[in-house]
C-alpha cells in the first residue's frame, strides 16, 4: 500500500507512532500477558467497587481496622515478651477539624473516582481500538479515504450548486481567493 493510500499520508507504522517501545507493545497486544493483566486488574477493581457494593470508604476502613489490630497485637505481645510497646502518639481531634477534613476528603475522593472512571473507560478503548486498527489497517484506511473523497466531491457539488448561487457569499469567496 502506498503512503498516499494511508490515513494522513503517514510514513511510519502504528507501532512506531505509539513510540515503538513497551507501551506500544502493550497497547497493540504484542505483550498479551501484560495487556490481559491490565484489563483483569481494571475489571477486578470495577467489580469490587461497582458490582459488590464495596465502597472506597469501606476499603479504607478495613485497612485501618487491620492496622489497628496489628498495633493491638504488637502492644500486647510486647507486654508479654518484655519488649518496648509501639510508639503511639496522643491524638485529639476537634469536631470542626473532623468536619473540614471530611469535606476535603469527600471532594477529593469524588474527583479521584470520576477520574478513575474516565481512566478505566479510556484504558479499555486504548487497549482495543489501536490493536484492531493495526490488524485491519489496510481495510480501514481504504474505507476512510474512500469516504473522505466522496465527502470532498459532495462539498464541491454543494459549493457549485448552492454557495455560488448566493451573490454575497460568492463575492466574499472571490475576495478571499
């Protein structure tokens, strides 16, 4: 296929356009294990947070509960084994500070979740469209160029039939030429 028969008259392959490295290999499914791994992790995160009803707050709560349990066991085992207890600072939180922190965290978590959703959707598109285009590159280029040429012919026909009939537009068009 001649370069004039390719979209945008490009000279390089899609792999080269995407950088030709590891990322291009992943996006074009040349490293199927990594690509499938990324899709599986994304699907798992979506299933955990969407389908199961498990929320980010419950996940953070579970992690914090696990950390508190570890600290509790550490402190109790240190007392039994005559070892020093884990260093725990004295904490005091005012109601105002908690409300401000909750407001701040809620806004930022909502923003992060929105961005994460966009990334997850974009990740699926990025991992499918370029690979399909590379596989069917010649057919896609041929159809797109054929459609472009037909649209260009329709534009010229519309220009000749409609636009040139209007005297004001044709005068301005001649001034621009």
